[in-house]
C-alpha cells in the first residue's frame, strides 16, 4: 500500500498542478466571458437608448417636415396674394396717371376760361377775342376725355 501511495503522491503534484492550471484557465475564461457578456449588455443598453433617441428624432423630423409643408403652402398663398395686389396697384397707378392727365387737361381749359374772364373784366375785347380760340381748343380736348 505504501508503494501505491508513493506512486499517487509522486504523480500527485503534476495532477494537482494540472488541476490548478485548468481551474485557473477556467476562471480566466469565465471572467472573460462575464466581461464580454457585460460589454454586450452595455452595448444593448446603449443601442436601446440610441434607438429611443432615434425614434424621437424621427418624430421631430416628421413634425418639422409637416410644418415646412404648411409654411410653404402659406408662403405660396401669400406670393399669389402679393402678385394680385401688385397687379391691382399697377391698375390703380394707371388710373391715377390717366386721371392726372385728365385733370391737367381740365385745368388748362379752366385756366383759358379764367384768362378770357380776366380780359373781359378789364374790358380788353382784343384780348378776349385772342383768347377764345385757345379756350375752344383746350375745352374741346377736355370734353373729349370726359
């Protein structure tokens, strides 16, 4: 029995050493696995947070696109209204210009009549006779535009 015990104890340090080395290797692999698993959990958590933020960003983007579309439609409507207003103002300006010209013709007629009246008041029949053709010409033009 002693020889058998001697054989076991002689081989025991190498079996024991192998067992310790194997246990250490198993521990290292387990720890590495735990570390890898923890990194995977961390990555998954970050991924979930990123996906949540992305959903929020997409919702914000969708709302912004909707607002841009609404504002673009409003802007286009305002552009059309501005063009109508410009056209209307151009028409009014032409009318004012025309009326201004008509007023000038009427003023010329009235000024000629006034000149004849002043000559008549002074008793200057020659001046009255001289101014009458101017009155006729200017007042005929005024009558045409009215």
